[in-house]
């Protein structure tokens, strides 16, 4: 599974921590790839690798609005909605 934790929000930029676990709830191996796409805004980086099952990214926009963040790792894809205010 994939979970996103918001670590901070400042000036239309989110600091996010992505956690990826296997079917048993254990962190995936270090170096597991995560691809980040969005309907609105820019993820930096758009591809990251895990360490202890986690990766950190910044997600930014130039203006207010709703964004759907689509995160994929292996065969799992999950979507998360974020609001830029």
C-alpha cells in the first residue's frame, strides 16, 4: 500500500512523505521506485526511491486549486487529493 503524510505546507508547496509497504505491512526494500504524477501542480522529484520504505518529495503549484496526486510503485497505484490555498 501507499500512504502520504503531509509534513508541511508553505507558499503553495507541500512537503510530503510517501510510505510504501508490502502486503504484510512491512516497508518495501530500499531502492524501490515510486512514480508521482499529478493532474495539477508539480512533484519534485517525479520519481523517487525508498529508504526504510519511505521517500520525501515537494509538491508545488503556481496558484490555488485542487490536485489529484497519483502515486505508483510496482503494480500498486493510489490517488490522493490535495488543496492548494
